[in-house]
């Protein structure tokens, strides 16, 4: 079984630059680099769609995803704090009677 090749972000950006900036065809650039033409096309599409956040690597989140994760953690913490305050209110209400 063959091991899957991993390409660095710099390699991908250089490959995209060959097509976009130096006007190589996708087929010619992929042949010269030893990359599948479909893969090079996918890299170009991803670079266009991601607004500078393309090729983050495994497990790295976009700023929007990171913000969502932080906000969810904050909501969870605030809900726990609210529950503690509810229980404290009930406790002190019993104490004053």
C-alpha cells in the first residue's frame, strides 16, 4: 500500500503561483511538479475560496471557527454560573425563613 504524500503550504502556494501568476496551464504545471492535475485544481479552488486561510493544516481552525469554539465555551461557563446563583438564591431564601 502506498503512503499518501503530504505537501507543504509553501509548495502548494508555489504551484498555484505557476498557474495563476506565470500563466502555466494546470496540466503543464502539474506534470512539471509531479502532482495530479486534479489535485492542483483543487488547491487553486481552495486558495480562491478561503480568503487567505487556505492550507491551515490538520486541526487548525479558521478564525471564525476559533471564535465559535470560544463563544461556546463562554456560554457553557455562564450557564454553570447561573445555575450556581440559582442554587445559592434558594439556599439563602431557606436560611432567612
